[in-house]
């Protein structure tokens, strides 16, 4: 491509990115107000905002906004990350409301260095988040669906342990922060999954074996398996809910902490749900069998290191098996919200293999 063509292509990309950003969110005066409200901009002001090409994710759209200032702007961010709904016929797959709630209610009272700083969060049909840009300091470990190295996985479960420990048995869980499953909400959830199962089962036809049909029918015939654990109100935390390895930003250099992001599915609950989702739902059996127990050991050691008491290694194993069983809901949910089959088909294969490996059918007795 010659220089003229490259320049024209760059211009088109810039125009497309600019059009993707609602004008109010790229308005210099509006961003000046937001940054001043966050205490990072004093006497200076935003002079210009430019948008990088958009990155379309599965459920959202990401735009990097570059910011130019005039006047004193020491300490003000040179760029921000704008997260928006993914435009789709019939509306977005997710409303963004839960993630907005996380950044409004949970992130501000979470120890610093675990999640990106949020400068602005608006809940509406056209929701948005304006987040700290960690592009230059952090990275995602691998390109999906490639699993990270063992060292990277240890760093990932360690940051989950730090986050879970920060909210471990917090008295606000299920009261002012989120909602735990009770009998009514558990029945509602099971009804939803049963409806998903009927659609999924009809769609799958003979692609679903008789053995797997029996497994799902048993899973959906009993009360929500995790309800009894919630009822104890002990050894609970905030669950990320979408805790795969690509929702963790790892530092590029030593001395910088990993960050957890993409909080649309957070909720109070059993922390091992995040570990099971990371390893059970996304890894092929051979890798999971090799790394599962060492990573659980590492996670538990980090919990103890940062102050969690009264939760021994056996309790983690019990929670992990229960959490693994709950992963059976993931393919049904992903199918229901129209996630592509390349995702939920693999989830189905991984999860059913894990349930058999750890004898989780026994939990349905």
C-alpha cells in the first residue's frame, strides 16, 4: 500500500472511531468536568479528544480516547478507555447495568490496585464506562483461546485471591452489596435454566448424547445446588462471574499489580466459582488435570497469606467441586444470549469432562 492509500485508510479508521463515540462523551468541556470531579485535573482543561479505532469485543465495544490539554495538567491521564454497548440488531446482549453498579458501588470501597479506576459510569440503554487506560503498563496474557503459562496462571489466581480476600465474609454481602440466592431467587434461576435447557436440547438434537441429557436432567431436577452454601452466609465473597484468564490484565514490568476487569456478571457468592470458570469451562482436560490442584494450592496459600481464616484446603476442594457442577449452566446461558457456538460448544465439552473427572454427579444425589 502506498503512502497516500495508507493515509486515506488511517483517515477512514479515525472517522469510524469518532462516529462510534457519542459526541457528549468526546466533548472536551464534558471530560474536563469529569476529570476535575475525580481530582486529577486542577487548573488546566481538556483541549482536544481523539478516538483510536474501536475494538469490538463479544459483548461490548472498547474505544481508547487520547486527550490533549492546555494549562496545568500534571497527573491528568493522557488517555482513557471508553466502554460502550456493542451495536446489535434487537439491542445489546448485555445492558451494562451490573458493571455500572460494580464501578459505582463496589470498586470505590475495594482496596486500590485490584481493578481499574473508573472516572465515569452511566446506566441507561446507552450505558458507558470511562476507565483508567492500562494499555501501556498491562497486557492480556494470551490470545483467546490459548491458555497462559503456569507462571501467568499463578499470577492470575493470586490476584483473584487478593480480591476475594478483600471481600471475604463482608457483612455488606447480600445486604447493601448485591444479592445472595434465597429460595425464591434460586427457583427463578432454575426456571430460567430449565427454559434454556428446553431450547438448547431441541436445538442440539442428536449432537447431545443420552448420557449428557441424563446429566442435565438430573442437574435441573434438584434445587439450585449452590443454594445451601449461600444459606450458610459463611466463607463467601464477591464473585467476578466471568473470571476467565482474558479478563485479567497482567503487568508488563515487575512491581506493577495485575488488575481484574469486565465486571458485568459480578455477584456475592462462593469464590471458587471464579476458579472453576477459569479452569473447568475454558481448559481442555489434559491441561486442567495437570494444573488444577497446584493452582488451587497456590490460591489457598494466598488467601491465608492475606488474612482469610477458618477456610481450610479441604473446604476449598468442596467448594471447587460444587462450583464445577454449577458450570453446567454456562453453555445453556451462553446459548440463550446468542453467544456463537464456537464458545459454548467448547464450554459444554470442557465442563462435562470436568464433572466426570471430579465425581460431581455425586452432588446431585
